[in-house]
C-alpha cells in the first residue's frame, strides 16, 4: 500500500471515499478541461487558485455527487477532491465558486467549443451529422435583473459570450405558474449513443424556430463542422425559413414536419407512392423478434416523394424529398386515442343534456357553451360532433316532470350529433407522419429515417442532465450564474458521455451484450466505494491508497486510465525514507 504526504489541510477523517473520482480525474485530464478554461479566462493575480482549477473541481462534484454550491467544500473534504485538485477545502466557499462562474459566463461558448474539439479528438468522432433538441429548466426564486434579450434585425450577426445577455427567466408557453429558461442541445449521434457538442440558453418563452437559429449561428462560430453537415431536428424546428437558411450555407437538413402542411401533397400522390418496409427497429422490437415474443411486432414503412421547396428570400428552388412514414404502433395508438376522446366527449355531452333538462339554475346559454368548449378542448375528435341549444315549446315544457328542489323548469334542450363518416375518413391518416430533407440522394430514404429515429438519444441527454448530473440542487444569485452553470453542466454531460463511449470503443467484439452497452452510470457505480486512508505522520498527513477490486482494476485497464496510486504519486510527494 503506497503512502504519500499532503501538506495542505485535510479534514479529520480516517478514511476518504475517493469513489468515482478515480474515473473522473483522468477523464477530465484527457479532456484538458482545466488548461482550456485557463487559456480562455485571464489569470487574476489576486486569486490564489485559477478559475480552471476551481471549475474543474465543480465539474468533479457534478459528475460524482451533485450538491449545492454551499456544500461543495464539505464534499471535497470528505472525498479527497480537494487533494486531487490541490485546493484546500476551506478555500472552496460558494462566493469563490460564484466568481469562477461569473468569469466562465464571459467566455462560455468559446470554452464549450474548445473542449468539444478535444473531446472529438479523444473519441475520434466526426461532425458530419448533428442532432438538435431543446429542453426547459425550471427555476426557483426571483431574478429581478433578468431581462428579455433584444430582438435582432434581419441579417444582424449573433453576438456571443459576454456580448449576449443571459437567458431571460420567465413564464413559458405551457407553464404559467413557474419561471424557466430553455437550453438547445447539439449532439453527435450514432449507434453507440450521443455525445453533446454545444448548448445555448435562450429565453423561457421563445419557440424552437428561433432557438435552433440562434444555436446554429453561435455553434458555427465555435465548432469546425464541414459544409455538408446534416442537421436533424424535431417538428418544432421545421420551417421553410430554417431549411432555406441552411441550404444557402451548403448544409443539409432532415426534420419532422407538421402533417397538416403536407397532407394535400400526400392526398395528391397517395395512389402512386411506393411503400417499402423500413429496416429500422427499436431495441425492444429487435428483442421481440429475436425471442419470438407474442407481443406485437411493430413495423415502419416509408415512401419517398421528390419535392421542390421555394426559398422565401430569393424565390430560388431547393431540391428536397418528402419521406412519408407509416407506423403500425402509431396507427393503433391514434385509433385508441381517438376512440377514448370520442367516448369522453359523448359521455360529457350526454351528462350536459341531462343537466339542461333538469333545469339546473346555472344552465344558461353562456355557461353551457363554455362547458362544451372545455370538453371539446383541442381534441381532433371534436370535429366529429355538432351541437346546438334548442328552445323548448310551451307544450314541451309542460310535459317535463316537476323540477327538483333548487331547480327550475328547463327552457331549452341540448342536441348533438356524431359524424361517423368523418371519423372513419380521419382514420385514413392514422399512423402517418412526414419528414422533409434536403440531404444528398447518396442518403437513401431508409437510411435517413434510421438516422432520424436516433433523435431519441438527444432526449436521453436531457434526462441525464436532470437526473444523474442533477441540474438541481442549485442556488444562484443572478441569471448570469444560472446560464454559466447550465453551460458548465454541458461540459459535465459531455465528459459523462465521453467516458461511456471510450469504454464501449475498447470492449472486445465478442464481449457480452451487457458489457458492450455499459453506461457511465454503471461505470461510476462500480467505483462508488474506494477509500484513501489518512494518518497523521511526522511530516504531515500521510495518504495511503487501498487495493482496488478486481472489477475496478478491469475497468481502469480497459479505459487505459491510471490507478489511484499513479494519480496520487503524480500529485503528492512520497513519504521521505528514514
């Protein structure tokens, strides 16, 4: 058991649980995070420790055990992170961490781009295909200094870093009771998963059309992607302006479109479309076929139609293709959803019918209309119902039973009808969707559809940033620090995915499937417990490294990471002999 001396103060713990830091320390070294940050943030002679050192430690905390800024010092002392970072724990107050975030905010996009370049070099990934997706981050507290970003005039370049105000914490479109900002994520995706390459924060009430525009403009200033890069995104980003803008710059687009925008084209060509079964199958569907499961064997079919889009700026023609997609699972879900909505609306109308005839005192024309509008909502099934309030004749009123106590004799009745033919006609589009692409014909429709379905990996990144890496708990005093921490979490998420990819790249081809699909969460859990022994010696506190388990040794060997003894040996002085 090797022993080393640590001359800085160490909390009075006999054992420090280094744990996942055994993986995180060499991982951040490979990404060169501390040096990159220090190259971008000028050194402050009044600061004892550089911003790179402090932010690197904060990254270690988010990856190992997310905690509030005020608790980072205590965490560092208990885990030995202060030793690995060469920063005494008592220097890690939340004010020092906050000032490091302030400095990071001024160069956040540049640092993201530089670390991404290093991550691509480490993993060997190429930026020939980038996926975009946005998510929201709900905030607590009051941010009085948060202001909407100024709108840009057409053609005005997008300013980055300290020239761009932080994202405005405000109510979103669907969240009236909470404040939020949004984050647009760019990622490289393949069969092994996703690696995030860039993030941009924007106001909580912005839509995805402006979000993807701003994100790509900023990312283009800091990432070196090829001209023919393929950008893939969901339906919320699809617009002719988005497609034309990227086409003018030589880029390719693949995005889901609103079915209503292309339904007429589908109707016009439906009889001539040539459908073929798509090769893409989800992992679950592959398992069902492999095990001959009795569960439903879902499938996709695609049909490709050549199309021409018109650039709204100069009226030039953009060669494109429409990829119509049929999903058996979506068809069944659509019909189930429609049937449920029809039954719910019918039951609601029948209940209101009875209520009106009872002569309920609040059954006015206005109140019934409002209740029906709430019942119908935005459901597609509402189109299949017609209703009206019909005044009762004196004879009809006299024939009604005596009103119950508190009610009065009804003056009108509610009539409604259901258009079964219209509902049946609506079934023609069940399970159908459409993708729009300007990609080269070298990419087949089937291959493009498979690439689009990998968009789910980007959504998984959002899940990971909010769970294992835990966006919360945080308490920050300004919108600048909020956005700075979100961008720093991007670096943590990137490191998290790089670790996973490095391990999978080095797993033998004949390894078990579980080993080939090992995740970062599983890898870090293997190192959940690993202790350093701390003793008081003649020359100061002495650090003893302990023995690794066989599984821990196997993981470090496969990743080609140094052992704890090698890490400590590089950082600390050996105990003097004699």
